[in-house]
C-alpha cells in the first residue's frame, strides 16, 4: 500500500508526508472517519513511509528491503491488532491467530469494513473484540527490540472495539511508549474510544471520498462510462468498497431508484396504505441495503436541488432519473432541503443503531409527505 495507490485524500497524504519529513510525526495517531474512506490503507502507507529506507518526496521508494516486506504486510516491525472472536475453526481471540486471513483481506479488500472482515473469517452473528489478552500481546511486542527497522508501528483497526481493560492497558503504553514506536488507531466510531486515549493521539479526520473523485476512479480503473460511474458514486456515498460491491450488483441502484420514486409519489399523494407497504418492504431488506437506499435517496435529493436552481450541467443522472428529477425538483427548495436531508440522515442513523426499520421508514415518509405538501400549497 503506497500513498499513490490510495484514492483521493491528497491533502491528508501531503500532511502525513510533511510530518515525517519535518520529523514531527507524533507517536500516537487516531485516524477517524466514515467506512470505506481509506483510513486503513492510509495508516499502512504512513507506517511504510516512516519505515522506508529511501523515502521520496511524496511516497515510499517501493524498492528498499523495508518496502518489499511492507508490500506483503510481513515486516517484522509492523504489528496489527483488529477485532476477532472464536470461530468454528479457531479457538483464539488474538489477532495473530488470524494473520493469514488478515493479509488476504488487506490484499483483496483494503477498503472493506467490519462486515466484510467478519465474513472473511466466518464470524457469523458474533461481534469481534480487541481483547485484554491482545493488549498484553501488543505490550510484549513493542517492548522487544525492533528487528529490522528503526521504528515499530502498531496499527489498531476498529480501535473502538477494544475491551475496557484492554483500552486501559493501551493507555499506559501510549502514555509511556518505548522509543521509536508509533501507534495508529483507526476507527469509525471515535466517540466510543476512551477520551483519555483520544486526547493523547493526534486526531486526524479522514473524510469520505468525494463523489467526483469516486466517479473518476470508476471510469479510469473500472472502465465505466460517466453516467454509470456517477450513479454508482452517488449510492456508494464515499465508500470505495461499497462502490466495488455495487459494480458486482448492478441491479441495486435501479432498485433504489424505483423504490425512491414510488415512495415520493405515495408521499406526495399522502396514500398511507401505499406508504406503509413500501416502508414494510424497505424494512425487510438487510441493514446494508437499507443504508444504501437512504444514501442513494440523499444523493437524488441533492441532484434535485441543483436542478431546481437550474444548473443542469452539474447533474449526473440516467435518463429515467433525469425524467423523475425534472418533475420532482420543483418540490425540493432552499426552504425544505435541509429538513429533507435531516430526515434521511436521521433514518440512516437509526438504522445503524438497530432501530425497527418499519417505524423508521414510516416516520421518515410521513414527515417527507408533510414537506412535500407544504411546497404544494405555495
Ligand atoms: Zn522504501
């Protein structure tokens, strides 16, 4: 994983390389931000740059002995911790017990989230944890002399999955780290990490990948035309792994579109039984698909607002989306767009927290129905 392999995030890359060049890289970092934005690839590229024997202006050299081992994630001074749990095949809660699977995951799905990781190790219906045993293990490893590099790096992926006792142990390590040791914590839920740990880390927000950047990469790397790339970028909502999954399931965005159109029509007409039927159907999807639907809807609302203000050059839509948005745009205005977006975002938030999908979608639809009604009256 080199900086140049990472999608977008140019400012972040520049900031990270600068801190190394100026010898100002703090020994503890927290990379936080949404899933699929490239936090883990960035953490690895950063560690690799620190360890590279012949670093270039903006990236590692890719040829030194350190780089060669980093490339395969086998450098002896690079350590990973990540959530695991006992599976059918493995009776351990230590990350190293899953290191082969982890290296495969980094190779195949470096932008993957917890769901993809759990699936790849067969952790069905169980949550992974970063255990107390694991933190003891980290302490042991970093107190050993560095093997080959001048630096040791510990990357803790999904650091919020750390057991309380493990977190306290880690806190001590971060407070008094052995020399030349770097910790990079990676998290989508930084608020769930001990505040005392957070405050000792350099907090670096890794934002979602911008839609335009995502669209361009889908065209360049995956050979999509502009329209298709735009559609996928809109649903993927800054998550590159999600975009890759959508490439394999092209029917998903069509599904999102037809359901959104149906739902808006029913909301507009205030047809409660129809609204309930659609809410039921959406609630029956799995959580990831429910979130996709909401992300897609947010994107289309955004496009409708742009269209409302007559800037069609900025809108990237398929023919049927275009036709629908043309009719829908008059109802999305500066007055209601904020509330519209809030409703969709709140629904996504509630779904994430396991709220009952039926109620979430129904509540959302009823409020949207009100918002559309208000515009109608004007
Ligand atoms: Zn190198």
